[in-house]
C-alpha cells in the first residue's frame, strides 16, 4: 500500500468513528393533567397546545394525556373563543456528572458528549440523569 491509500483509509476511519458518536436524549412518557378555568375558577372547554423542547401536541382540555418528550420544561397555551391563557412547568435541570460539575465544566461536558467519542466514556461516570417527575397537573386560567 502506498502513503496516499493509507491516508485515505485513516481519514475515512476517523470520519466514520466521529460520525457515529451522536447521542440522543432519552424520551419519557409524561402524564399531564390540564385543567382550564375562567377568572372565576369555573371549568371551561378549550383547545390547548402542549410544547416542550422536543415535541408539540394539540388537545381539547380539560383532560389528562400522555406526552412523549425529553425531560424538559412544558408550556401549555389554550384558547376558548376570545379567551386565552398559558401556563407551564419548569423542569429542574441538573448536571450530575461526578467528574465535571462546574459551570464551565458542564458546558465542556455537553460539548464533548455531543461531538466526540470521549463523551461516551464520560457517560460511564454519570449516575444517569433521570426525569424525576413524570406526572404534572397544570391549571390554565383563560382571560
């Protein structure tokens, strides 16, 4: 083999290795109960949209539904006639990596995890970020 063939095989191996290192966030089935009321706390039927960082779902509220999403904050926007309202749930985002736990370390860890094979090795030391609260009750007041 000549030098050019070895360089090509090496470059192809590196590209293949790096392109296979993408990580995908875990998806959870969250049970969400949405109550829609007017300003006097009387129940109202409304068309609502649930948003998260990775998904969106339209529903008719009040209802209970299952929403497949990452462990992220939720926002609910509802409309009934001329009345509108929104509310949400902010998920407590935490970094539980035992090696890198400072602000700059958190950014470094996420960057490494996203673009290099070393990220997978760092995940070995991670105790596993879990979504602690898979049930939410959100009340939307329509005004």
